[in-house]
């Protein structure tokens, strides 16, 4: 017994020593953080006053990618740096990180103090804000990035504000969405399907019936890989996490309800169940691991329900490899989530937020920078089409597979400044602009929910959603049996508490912002 | 006095080469395992990056709440423990059985063939196994529904929406994947058993079965005990790939496929809360630790030699 | 039930054949899937007799052969070095622990064992490795974290030493004047070939299959190993589509360009091949009959 006690205390002593060491370095770390914050406040005014022969500041910009690091990324970076050195005395390091590892990497980099100045976010903007991961750029926006505010427009800029301050800027692309069904054109033509007849969600079955009767082996609609048929087709404003939403895309009143307990949801899943049993949907809808494009391409399904934008048909035709045509059943609407879906922010741990913001500003105002980031170097990675100044294609001998640089124009700043790739509508950006401006706006546009106080309930509710949502939305479940189970479990998990909190915050936001628009 | 002092010095001199041997290993453990342990405090904080992890607020046990407060808490704990218990028992029995059988194969080439093949499943990642399982159980095109069940005149089953089949499916998949591997461990032990024992026993007229019971098993007991103790220590951990990928992350099967690790992952995937996921890790570690100490104490009562420490 | 020698051998052959078949068949399916056309996989599922054969998956691999070849090379390099170093460190630590006369042996053993139960978590581990040791985006990031040695192997080897190396042997050698270290590598190690081969195999497999270190400690995809590439491909689709907010954007379009199912199967197939080739090399040491008696 004594012997045992002996070495247990030895172990404890060892761990205490280590903790103390860890504590020391942490003190050093946090002290330097505070020092930097102070230094930044002072530094801001200095930076804007001119270069004065200082060392250019290196900005590390991390963004998610679905491919490998492009072979020529350093070349492109050099070209960018020529411009940024001259304009804002800074250099940029592009850091593409694999999408599946992205959130983890950002968390790790922020926790460990690794150098990170700005990063893009796909859909988790409000979470990052509540984690304190982002620098409140709203405070220094006017002095460093006025051009960005102008390019975005007041409405959309305000959509990013949390407690009155903005923490990030959405990329300028399709900031609203409309909804409908996209399907193969050859099927439409072959069976003379009159798309004009399809005006509502229920009308889809007109299409499905025709396909079921005439195309053996092909179903009407596929679900999204690892998701459901409704993954992007949303008729409500999710207010950040689908737990407590505004019905009718937030165009009516500011009343937060449980979407899953609503009449509309029940109606939709019953319809889906009917369709499933009629054979209009995939039998494996609840587990389908293939991308919707691959499923349609193989001939197993005719199309899918989706959120859309101008140029959607052309984009999907390219992705599927067959010509696609779409019919829309719900008009365009902008919600906070559609805006902050793709947002770029400055990291809370950045040593020079002002300078970083200045580079961000270039991504919204400088055509050269935008196109370098999006497309690479002219002549090497793309060439302009004859006589068209803003349309491009690959140079001879270069294909999508072997091009040395690839990126996403919808992610980095102002897509409207970007060149249009051959095959897309040359006017697609002006159409998008129109689309954004004319879209209806949810009354909650600009509201971001802070879930900190109910994070346990959110975790529990998410677990319930994981269990039931996909199978209900696939039509494979018996609605009478499963839906009540689902709702009860949500109640137990505390969805009521979340809704209460959300309504509370929404009301406060509405009051502070002069009521609903 | 002088004798003791000298004794100490002699002892040190005698054993210092051995201590030297241990050095690299211990250094690695210090760096890789012990120094990060200080980070367990993260489980007790509400991490805010602007403040930094060291300056974030302490929140006591709040990060642990989501593991206990939900109605799922009972299910995930139950599932975790039951599956692991089954895995430990069945895995050990099958692995030893196969090892003994393998040991009996006379033809060297055949033996090596078997040995190579049974390790194969261990090399395939669970992501791929998930796809292969899908090939078997897919509603539409799966091997079971299209070929096997019709052979017995049974209607197609919607495997991915019926939780009740999965304890069997997952156990079989786990055994398939891991038995080959643990079998090798036992085989290595069995091979090292002095053949003189067997020769003597055969001369005495003992049957094969008796030899197995009286010679083989007792001599590999230390290994069995060690592996079992380790299994108990990890009883709150699950193989994430098995429980997440093989059921193709189908939520409706949660009742029988959700374990602590998958629950934590799913709940936190969107939230990305470091404090909460760290809390889950601490919870699993503490329970495992207590259980192992208890189990080791029991083993020590039975046979002092076999206890781990 | 008296099982004669022949009886048990027959039983052994039957059981093992069945199990071997169960192990081989899915792998065969994997291979065939990689040779099937994408369309036939989606329409008809995975089948031993696909509707349409296609070499497109391997064509894709060939077109990316620089990237894939490089990943392969890295994985091989890391596996070889990692396994060798790991074997050395593990046995060096396990041996003194197995000596009954070693002072404080129980304490050190517990120290090793404790690491199997408690884990600091990803964040502090990452902190230690990237801030203190700066291994991010280096090959050390693939070699060292988590894999170089683990308590499980150490305890396994220790148990083996305890039960198979008689103390009498060691005493005899030391009386003969041999130093500790000499005893270790002249006597103990040669007698331990089966367990060394076992641990060597375990480590080789662990290194070969590891994709986690790559995802965490590397952002430069040129240093990725083959498993990281495969897992990344599959997780990219999964991750995206479970985050439906992002799916509604151009990200959905990017995901559509990810490699198809048959390509993923092909990568999985070539990911398993080298281990199959290396395995017989380890098997040599599972030789029956290395006995203490013979050495005596």
C-alpha cells in the first residue's frame, strides 16, 4: 500500500511539474497576445499613415479547397505580392487546406497561436463569432475597407453584424436563392413534359409520374449525397441552425417556431412518403452516398430539388455532363444564412488586423488581384477569348486536369470582378447582381443567433436531428410512427428552450434595429 | 551505513545501462503522452479564441452536461459497454481458437497463406468497409436482398432503417476485421512454447484437446490477461470508423449504433466546441482508468504474476 | 471428444479456409468495383459481375501518377523508417521492465500503462508538436506523433520477455561477464524474433494505414501519404453534404468534381497492395521451433 502510494505521488508530482511548465509558456503567450492587441491599436494609425520603409507584413490567408495544393501556387502568390507590396506594403501567403480538415485545422491554428490572419468560412460564420475566433472588423472597417462596404451594399453588409459589429464579409456572389427542380433536358424533351404546369412543390409529382411510367430504372428525384432531398430546398429561414425558424422564408412575421412541429413540415414529409411508396424516389434515399450529379449522370434519377441562382442550369449541365433544365417553384429570397454562407473574416489572433483588412478590401475592389486569385496568371493558366475582355478559356494544351492553378471565384471576395469562363453566360454577373438586388429579403436578414447559453441543448437536438431527419425526409419512414417519436425526442432534448432564447434575441435585435424592415 | 551507501551505488551502476535503454522510450512518452496531459484543463473551460485557451473562462463541469443530461446518455453508455464487452469476449475466444488451429497446420506454405489472408481485413479502412457493407445491405441492389434472402424465400429487408439487426452486423464486421490481427499475437505466443512440453505430454498419452487445455492455454494466459485488461481500460472508447462508417451514418439506427464517440462527433460537428469534446475524452479516460485499476486488483488476488502492476 | 492429430488438422483446415474466404471475397469485390464503370456501380450497386467494365478508374490514377506516386513513396518511406525506429525503442523500453530484479519496475510499467488510458486531447498534443517542436508540414509530422511507440506494444513485448526469457539464462550470461546491453542484443533479441516480427507488422500496418497525422499536421498536400489522399477524398464529399448550408453554394459544384466511386475503390486497392507484398517478409520469423531448448 505504501509502495503504491509512493509512486502515485511521484506521478502526480511529475504532472504538476509539467503543468507548471505549460502554465509558464501560457503566461508568456497570453502576455504577448495582450501586448499585440495594444500594439495593434497604436499600430493602426501608423500603418495607414504610409509605408515609411517598414518590412512588408505577411498575411496568411487560409481557405478550404477540394483539390490538392495547385502546383503553381507560389508563382501566383509572387504576382499577387508584387501588387500588394506596392499598394499596401504587405505580402500574402495563400494557404489552401483540404475541406474536410479545414474546421479542425482552423481550430488548431487558433488554439495554438500558429500564424493565421484571415480565413474563409463555409456556413459556420455565427459559430466562429461566438467562439471568439474572429476579429471585430466592423470597428476598423471605414478606415480600411470602405470599398468593400460599397461593393456589398448596406443591406448585405448589415447582414453580417452581430451585436452591432461586423466580424466578416460575405463573398459577393449569389446572395439570395430561389428554389426548384432541375432535371435532364433530354428526358423533358423525350416525354414532352410541360414544365409550365409545375408551380408548386406538389406539382413535382406530375414530372415524377411521367418518368416512372416511361423510364424504367429511373426515378424522379435523387437525394443529395449523405443528405436528403430537401437538403438545399428550404422554404423557411433557418436562423442559423434549423432549430427554431421563421416560416415562409421569414417574409411574414418574426415568430420563431419549431419547423419540425409545423403543419408544413408534416405535409411535406407525408408527400415525400407518398412519392417514395409510388416509386418516384430512390429506394436508398436514406443512405445514398453518391453525389446527385453522379446519380443523374448514370441514369438512375432524372434530377433533384435544389436551391438555385442565375446560371445554375449551365453550371449543373457542366457538372453532370448532360444538358439540364430547371423549373422554379419559389421566388428568390435572401436570408442571413444565404448571405453568410461564404464569408471571409480576420482571425482574432492576427497580429495586424488593419493590414489584413486592407488586403481583404483589395479582394473586393481590385480586378487584378481578384483574377490572380481566382484564375492564376494570364497566358499561363488562362487566355482571354478573342475580342472579349472578360471571357476566358484555357490556353492551348491546358485542360482542367493539368492546369497548374485552380481556385473558386465564388469564395474570394467580389466575384463580379472576376472573369467569366467560357461556356457560362457572359452576362451572368450582372444578372446575379440584379438577382441579389431584387430578391425578397427575410425580415430577419442581419440577425445572427448566439447559441452559447443553450449549447448543451443544441448538441442534444443536433443528435436527434441526425437520427431522424434524413430518414423522414427520404420518404423511407412510416410518418405516423416516426414523426411523433421525433418530435417528442426534440422536446426532451430542449428545443423549446432554444426557441425561447432565439425569440428573445430576435426581439432584442429587431428593437435595436428599428423594427422589421 | 557504509554498506547501504555502497549498496545503492552498486545498484545504480548495475542498473544504469538498463536505465539507459529505457531512455528513448520514456522520453517519447514524456513528449507524446504526458506533456499534452496538461491540456485536460480545456475540458473545464469555455474556450474563446479571442481570449486564448489559457485565458478563457472556467466553467466547472458545464462541458460535461451534454453527456449526461440527454435521454441518449443511457443509450450511448449502454451501447458502448455492451459492444466492447462482446468484442472482448468473442474476440479473445475466436482469436485464440484460430491461433491454436493455425498452429496445427503442418504445411508451411498453407500456414503462411492463411496467416496473410486473415490479416487482410485489418488493412482495409472502415470507410471502404462501409461501402462494401453497403454493397451487401443496400435496399435496392444489395447482395443480401437480391441474392441471399430470395434463396430462403424471405422478403427484402430494409437493413438501414431497422436498428435491430445492427448489433449482429457490427459485431461480425468487428470480428472479421480484428480477429486476424489478434490471432497473430496469440500465435506468436504459442509458437514460443517449448515443444518439449508437447512431446512429453504425447508420450504420456495425452490427447490433443487435453494438451491444449493443460499446456497451451495456461502458458499464454499472461498475454490473454494483458490484452483483456487493456480492453477493459478502453471500454468507454469505441472504434469510430466501425460505428460511424459501416452503418453509413444513418441516423435512424442510432438506438443500436450510437456510442459515446459517435455521439460526441455528431453533436459537435457543427458546433466545433473544443471544451465539450475534451470533456468527453476526460470522461472516457477516467472511467476506463477506474475500471482497469479494479480489474487489475482482482487479477492480482487470483494470480500475482499476471497482474499488470 | 478425443481429437486425434488428423482430426484437429482437418478441423483447422476447414475453419481456416472458410475464414480465409470471408477475408478474400470482400477484397475481390473491391478490386472488381475498381474495374467497373461508374454508371453500373450507381445503377446496380457493387457486383461481382458488373454490367460494364471500365479502366477509367485506373486511367484517372495514371493521369495523376505524379501525385499518387509521390504519396506512395512517402508512405513507404515513413513506414520503413517508422517501423525500424519503433521496434528499437519499444524493445529497449520493454526489456528492463521485464526484468524482475529491476528497481521500480512496477512504477515504470504503470507509467507506460497510464498513457493508454489518459489522453491530453488533440489540441494540447498539436500545441506541443507544432509550437515546441515545429514539425508542421515536415515528414516528422507523419513519423512521430502518436505512432512512434505506444504503450500497448511495450506491454506486449514486456509480457513476452517475462514469459519466454528465463532469468536463469540472463544470470548465466552475466556471470560469464557479459554487460547488460550485450545481453540484450546478443541473447534476448534473437530469442524474441516472433514478437519482434509481430510488433514490426503491427507498426508497419499502423504507419501504412495512418491518414490522421497527415490531415492534422500537414497542409502541404505534396507531403500527403496515400491513405490521407483516399480518406480526404471520401470525407470531402461526406463533410460537405452534411453541412447543408455550404452545399447550397458553389461548394456543391466543387464537390461534384471529386473522383468517382470506382476511383476511390481503385485507390483503396492500391493502398492495400504493398502490405500484402511486405507481409511474407515478416512471416519468415514466425518459424516454429525457435525454442529455448535449441539455444541451450
